[in-house]
C-alpha cells in the first residue's frame, strides 16, 4: 500500500558532501532489507517472544534468536546454491576483526 501523493516522505542524511544521490537512494532502499530481516527473525526465531525482567535475560534471548536466524540464513543460502564468497564472509570478517583488535592494542598496523 503506497502513501497518498500529498504525503511527503523524506530522510535526513548525515554524509560527506561528495556523496552522490544514487548512493543515498541505495542506502535508503537498503532499509527495507533490514526490515524484512527483522520480520523474518520475529516469525521464524521468536525474536519478539521474550518475557524477561532484566536486561541480561533480554540480551541472552536476543543473542540466541539472532544466532538462530543467522544459522537459518546460511542453511537457506546453501540450499539455494549461493556464491561461496557470500558464505565465507563471516569467517573473513572474524579474522579481520581479530587482526584489527591485535593491531589496535599493539599500536601497529596489520
């Protein structure tokens, strides 16, 4: 359902002055992929089914629900025959973060 033409939709963007309109549109459009991801996590993994009293319990529930969603996403990608580089991204990211952490604390670049 689209909004009536008299309603104005807008985004406030904080970016460098040389950012192109195409980049801004792409980034604004990526919001819907994030929304769909959260909706799927709510339906499939119980992201919104928590009944906790304190923050640590909520944090544990969110962590487990998001881990389950990530696992299901990878399994689905494998089932659909996704590119290998997409499936290896988490491994590369963990290694890169580890290198960055070591460099940060040692004061040297990787």
